[in-house]
């Protein structure tokens, strides 16, 4: 599968060389867009796998715009710039930039640079997914524990009996234990 790359171009003379290097490395440059174009429309139209922003010195506005773009269209973003400062690197990372490169791009380095950015982005997204899943599981467990406590208080159940009650009602109504626990906590008439 060919990786589709969008170049957001603030320096046309350098971006042409970058486009050539990407083609030589086997990537499909779907388009070059100016940083002042409607990038939301461009992203919707071309659906790239990665975005390369080529800017001499990215401004705060450019970084903020890239951050908004990254939140709406999560893709690996690579920033090419002529200067690097700790503050600029931090701001670029906060904006969702996966890689910040200060050197001229040589065709031999392009493939690994884009592939590393994509792999890093995918790993970060997988970690966020696992974190969200874990947070959801913990939240559901807290709800079940609160429902068990309420059943233990209201009906003088043991902890095991309260859990079995939730389990039985979940099976009878074809719901999850979490859904029954939520109903117990929000409805007085569910406890029958």
C-alpha cells in the first residue's frame, strides 16, 4: 500500500525538492497546499496518511492551526523547519507534531522519517485507546461497586449476594451488569 502524503507548503522552492524526494522514496504526494488554504477541505478531499508541514520558522498561529487540524483529522504530522528551540519543539509537540526535523531532507532519509512518524503516531494512538478503555472499565467497576453497596444496605445482602442479584437481573433483561448497576443507582423502582 502506498502512503499518501500531503505537503503543507510555506516555501514552494524547498517543497518542490521535498515532493521529489518523497516520490523517489515511494510515497504518493497527493497534493501540495499553501498554509493559508482551507486545510480542512483539503484533508477531507485528499485523505492523506501523513502531513508534512514545510515552514522556515513556524509561527504560533501555524502551530495552533496544525493543532486544530490534528484534533479534527488525527494523522501523523511532520514539521520541517530551519530553526529549532526548546520552546518551539514543545509547542510543535503540543500541537500534535509527530516529528520535528531541522535539516534539509535527503531522499534516503525521507522514507524512514515518514515511516517512523507514522509508527510513532500509531503507537501513541493505541496507547490513548488503551487508556480510554482502562478508564471506562474502572468507571464501570466503580458503578457496580456502588450499586452492590446500595443493594447491601437496602436489602441486607452480602457482597456476593448483591453481585449475584445484579448478574441475574442482567441476564434476565439481556443487559450488562454495568447497565443494571446504573439502573439500580438511578431508579428506585428497579430494585424489585
